[in-house]
C-alpha cells in the first residue's frame, strides 16, 4: 500500500494561520495605540480647559505680553503654580508671537526663568520655540485669527497639546506636553 502524506496539505494551512495571527496582533496593537492616544487627547484637553478656567488670574495675565523682565518673571512664577496643579501636565509653556529683525518668530516662556544680568542680557533668541512645518503653520493660523482650534500630537507615547487662548482680542497658545522619558521599550 502507498503511504498517504498529510503533511503536504497541512503546511499551506499552517502558514496561512501563522500569517493571519501576525496580522491580527498588528491590528490589535495599532488599534490599542490609537485608542490610547484618543483617550489621552480627551484627558489632556479637558484638563487644559479646567486649568485655564480655574486659573484666570494667571492665564489672563499671559495675554498682556511684552518682552521684558516683568512679563517673563510673572509668567514663570504663574507657570510654576499651574504645572503643579495638574499631574497630567509635567510641562506647561506659554507661546507668544514676536519678531526678530522683522522676521516673525514664536517665543516660549516656561516655569524656569533666570534674571538677566550684564553677562547674560535678555535676548529673544534664548526663548525661540523651535517647531516643525506643521506646528509653525498651525501657530501662524492661530495668531492670525484663522483658527481657534487646539492641536493635539501623539508620537511614540509622547503627547503635545497646543491650546489657543484669546483674552481681550489678544492671543497666545498654552503648550502642554507629557513626554514618557522612561518605561517604554526602545527608549
């Protein structure tokens, strides 16, 4: 009698299941990542709205921009308080539009501020907010009044929220970020 080889017919089926299992795992991981980013976006936006509303004495003062020692000191002190109120925002920065040599730029002001002196005079270059093309276009649209929508970015477990604020026809952007500095595989 001739032996029957069932292995030959089972291998293509095994390969298909193996390939299908990888596709399913990939889809689940991607879906989980998108769901996590969406949940983080909702959490950060709701926290930002609450933080801005509950701290109007600080957030309204951010709109009175002048590139001088008084504004920088006041903003720094206010941000030190605001950053400690909500655990969802390890870093909070105020972004203002300004110019250097008649070229528009965006400046960032954070919770750390060092008093200027003769060795280190106050200079806009030290406060430039470095952006990518998409973020720069977004900020230009906010400051020109073309949009008042927020911008949320999620990349590799790092989250950024640009939240525009208008007070008495003056605009600024609050930039909230949550960067996972450890605990991620490959970081």
